[in-house]
């Protein structure tokens, strides 16, 4: 395996597998967004103009455009922060998305890890080292799906410290109750957002960062010219309108029902880690590595958990899909856990007809 920090859900995919490994919403982009992207192709002969998209994002969060940095997905924002900052003591709260730590290490910064305690994996602001001048955490956190209260996250901010909050999955929670994206009163707060998960734009790379104008300017200085394509900028405008944000919230509410259906279908012997609030759940199963391989044999791709600091091979991250898909997955998982045959698991189970075609 390559560097665990660079392992992601798409690495666990394979031809013909039902994708429960990647947390992009199924069935996206929606038709109206596809129309926006097609129309944007008419303008690709000209260099991209980021001003309308920056203004749209700023308006959506009640920010000044100078406090907005458009990025090629959330991952670029982490790289730019690592280039722009010179932390003396960087602390990354884990388990969490690994790209921020990877970016800091690539930029030559030493990194300390603050491992949250299982099984709740809840943030305790008092556990953050007082001397940390850069703190990185996710909310809701990938892969635990835990949503930390806004007050707890805000309590980590203080003068002389940059608090980088990865909110890539914030719009998967109805109403975004814990988001700090609109907060301008917290010193050093840098919020990173993504439009790729809810809108199915992982291949287009659309994200942004919100923070103090001087920090945004420093990150922009480390960014090449024209970092986002014209279609990506068009998507940023379209996905931050009031209508689009209402649609995203409706999708988040539907997601909550689908997540409940997945949790209800899980067989005995499977532990749900924490209190999931996002578009994925973290499970702990005995013999997780063997179970993951057996699931793959039966046609399912799930995200391995042992590449996340603080987790083990028994941890599996599973994306929330429609209830029919979740029930079919849970049935195969139950069969695997009940099997008492030593050695490799049987591979006779095929995908049931209940699994929608787009997940096959």
C-alpha cells in the first residue's frame, strides 16, 4: 500500500462493484446542473473569470469577497494553507480526512496528532494543546461522521492561532447547524468547503475557503493563475444560489432517512462508531480486513478504515445509499459474519435485483 495518508475511497473501487466507498451523492450532477456545465463550454476559449463565482460564494455565506478563495476542490485549499503558513506547532485532530496532514508534511511542517477517544470520537476543546498555532479538524468528521457542536469547535479559536475547519460535508447535515462558515468574529478561523460531494462534481474539482482577508490573500499568492476552469466557476455560481442551497438541504433531509434505514438494516455483530450525522457511517466489525475482502467478492466496495490515524483494520466506512441498496448490502454483510467456513469467504452471492442500476 502507498502512503496511508494518500489512500482514499476511490482506491477501494473496482470494475462492477457497488460503490459504498466514495461519499459523492448518487445520481448527481442533477440535470439542471449538467445544463449549466454544458452551457459553460461555449466560453472555454476565454480565460476564466473568477469574480462572479467569488461574489456568489461570498453572498451565500454573508462574507466579503476578499474573504473567499476559490479552489480546485477542498484538497487544494489544504495545500495552499500549508504553503502560506509557517506553523511552529501544527496539530491535526484525528481520525479525520488525511489530506490536510499530508499537505502540511509535504510543505515541511512537523505535525502532531490529537487522537479523539473512541467510541464517541467527540472533540474536547480542552484537549487541544495550548501552544498549537495551527489546529486542523473536520466537521462533520470524515470518516467517523461525527458532528461536533459549533460551540465546541469555536472554543478552539484564539488569537495567534489558525483554526482550519474542514466542512466538506457540512451541507449533508440539514440546516448546517454546526457550520462556522458565516462566522467572522473568531480569530484565525479558516473554513474549507467543497461542492463535490452533494453535487457530484468530484471530477470537476470545485471548492473554496473562507477566512480573514489577509490569510486568504496569502493563500492566493501560493496559487497559480486560473486555478478553476470556466465550467467549475459556473458550477460554483449555480450551486450557491438560494434555490440550489434549498435543494441541497432537501437532499440532506432525505439522506437522514436513508442513513436511518442503513443503520436499521445492519446485522448483529456490527458496531456503529459514534453518532453518524453525514453521508457515511463508520462501522467496526470483527475481522474487518477479511470482511472487506469478502464484501468485495460479493460485489461491494467499502472504504478501509486502517489508513486513518487512530483506526484499525476492523473499521470500515460505508457510504449511505438508498434503502434498497443498504438492505442488500446488509444482507450480504450478515451472511459473511454468520459464515463459519475458515479461509477465504464464499463468492456465490450475486447482486440482488433490488440494487438500483446506477449502483451496480
